[in-house]
């Protein structure tokens, strides 16, 4: 399929507008900057997207507020039906959308399609959830009183996403936010504007056909001032932010100052521990997928490998042989396993991390070179390193795997936890006690802890997110929906007396008079 055919299928053009609520309110400003979408496999431009002006931003938020006032009164299962229809449209477009993800951010096509599948899974989950927004009932301590809690929508939810999951992360947030009665304002990464425009087109069509236009809004911009404005905007009660620790920390501070809610999904520095009883075939496949998949540009990518010292000489030849099989190239070619990094800055960071680690005494065991061809290709790289080195403590968003050894599991868990981030972790073992120790309160300190599964590739059914500098947010499955709603505790007195809580008497008569206890 040519790029022209792909664009036609997805309603894209060489030049387009990047901000809208529904197709009826496309913003048409050409004065707020142009974002060039770039193909990282060639370094060449794919298309131009006009950014959003401050004025258009205000119109969008006002539209979303107005739409939310009626959307919140639509019964949740009916809201779920709208998301079901979006899920159906995504199924129909899975192949082409997967290709667009591959084209714009350089994921191999299988991973691009997998990302769209994740959106479909999220839509299915949200449909079910729309009938399961349960509140608890409590037994009141007062006669003829009933207590329960109910959940209401927040309003307009702001969603800011990173480049590396240009469509799925939006779906994690948007589908749950929508079935819980919110409208959504999405600010995608300026490194992946076409993916966002294509998704907005698809949603506009379905929402209009379903009779609910304008539930999802898009603001495309590369102006930090406008992103800052969105974060500080009192009209957005929740900002869900996915990205780096540096930006996320700032977002958390700004939203905290206005006492809004933030949901932070930030960087990881994920480790796989391989013990002396591990199935090395399983471990090798998981390490390669975790460290090389998406060219190391997943928040859950495997960045550290902590190997029991007796296993080192058995595991490394397997791993090096597996790395030698990795084909690098155009992510749309079927045999290719690793595409490019996102841009020249990412290549510079890869280079700089390798310079730093080798200066610190690191030994490159595999790879280490930038490929001399158009686009932003590097070799998947393995470096023997020490956990405490500053560069190892950081997340470098590239396919660099730091390898280190340990003697006892306690030591391995301590190393695994001794980084500022706390997203994903894994232990390969066939030893029951070690597995349980790793999963216990004294084990991994991460939001995700796996046994005999690598660090990357989470299912949507669980709540996704991490601790420490990863930000503490949870998205997608389980009860993550609660972050998109406000809890209301309700007590109903169906009797003829007014007893006070805690048995308080007020004004002389026991439990008899008007009053409140709080
Ligand atoms: P980034 O922090 O550079 O950008 C993320 C988003 O923030 C982009 O949309 C960007 O335009 C926006 N932004 C930039 N400055 C801003 C500001 N001052 N105010 C508000 N928004 C601003 O991250 P990136 O390079 O796009 O993505 C890679 C990072 O994202 C990695 O650290 C990765 O680990 C992390 N990530 C985390 C998760 C997770 O779920 N934990 C998932 C994907 C990516």
C-alpha cells in the first residue's frame, strides 16, 4: 500500500488541520505554527499539520464543557454502546492504522497493529465497564437510614500522550473517561500528529453517526506555552499525562498547585532477573523482545539484566546469538524485527549514553553503532555495567541493555529496586520460594512484577502504571476507572427522627434535633 493510498483510507492529506471537537468545528487557523510529521525510517517529511492557536484552544474547551453537560446525562451503558461502535470501526481499520503507526513512529507493523488491537481491547473493556461502575452500600449506624457511595463524572479530562504509543495510550484514557461520562481533550505528541488526526477522524465519524458529536477533542501543538496552558487550565479537573519524568514532575506540580488531579505515567528503568533455575530459552526470548522490541522505546522496555553469576556464561552466548538474528530496517517489511529510533535527538541520546557508560568502565558486548543509512537506525546494544553508575540509573530511550551479575536473590532484588523508577520488573525462575519472595512485600517495588514473562507487553485487563519516579498513576483495567470519576457518599434518612451520628445529642433531646456531624 502506498502512502497516498494509506492517507486516503484514513482521511489524511499532505497538509491538514490538527485541532477539532467534531468535524463541524474543525479549526482552520494557519497562524499557530506547522508541525511536520516525519518518517523516522527515511528522515523525510510525511505531511504538515497546522497547530492549534490559543483562541481555538479556548473554543475547544468550551465546546467540550458544553458537550459534557449533556453527555453526563446519557446512561452509562448507552455511552458504552458508542464506544462499542468506535471499537468496531477500529477493527475495520486495524491494518491501515497499524501501518500508519509504523510509518510515523517506526514500530514494526506487527507492533503497530498490536497497538491498534490494544485500543480495540480497551473499547471492549470499556463497554463491559459501562455496566459495572459499582458503588458500595454501607450499613448505617442510624435507624431508618441508608448509606451508599456513587460515582459521577469529573468533566473535561485532559490527556497528554508520549510519542511511543501514539494511539493506544489515548484509548486507555479516552474510552474509560468517556464511558464514565467525561469528554476528553487530547494533546498528542508533536512527533506523532498524523496518528492522532486519523483517530480523531474515525471518532468524529462514529460519534456523529451515533448522535453524540464532540465527545472527543484534539489539540495538536508543538508550542510548550499551549501545553502549559492546558496543564494549568482549571476547566480540566484531571490531567492524565504520559511521558518523561522531567516533564511529568512539572505537570504534577502545576496541577497540584491548582488542586486538580493528575494521573502520571512516566519513565521506567525495568529489569529482568535470571536466577540459576531459570528456563534460559524462555528468558532469552523475553529479554530480546523486551530490550530490542520497539527499538527500546517502550516505557516497559528491558533496560537492565541482572543475572545470577553461575548463569552468566550460559545465558550470554544464547543472548548474543539471538541479537545476531535481529533484522533491522524498514518497519513495514515483514521480516524486520527492529525499526528506527524516533528522531535525530534520540540517536544523539543513544550515542551519548554509550560514551558515558564506556567512560565509566562499561564493556560493549554487542552492537554500539549508529547505522550509516537514511533514517535514525542504531544497533541493539548490550553493555556490561554496574547498577549504581549514574547512566544506568537513568532511562535512555533506546535499545541499550545493561548487564550485571549477582550472588543471592536478596542482592538481585536490592539491585532491581535501587533505581529512581518503579514501573516493570520480572524474575525468571522455576523456584517457588524465590518467585514468592520476589512478589512479596519485601520483593519488587514496581507497579508490575512478572514471573517468567518479560517486562514489556502488559495486558489491558490489569491496572497499568508504576511507583516512585514513574509517577504512581494507574490506567487501563482493574479499577483504574475510579481516577476518572468523583466519589459521592450519600446518606438517606427515610425515618421521622433526626438521630445524629456518633450518638451525639444536640440541644438537649437525645438524637432528636436538627444538626450535623462531620
Ligand atoms: P516527553 O515527556 O518528551 O513528552 C510527552 C508529552 O508531553 C508530549 O505530548 C509533549 O508534547 C508534552 N509536553 C512537553 N512539554 C510539556 C509541558 N511543559 N507541559 C505539558 N506537556 C508537555 O516524552 P516522550 O519523549 O514523548 O515519550 C517518552 C517518555 O514517555 C519515556 O520516558 C517513556 O518511559 C514515557 N512513557 C511512559 C509510559 C507509561 O505508561 N509509564 C508510556 C509511554 C511512554
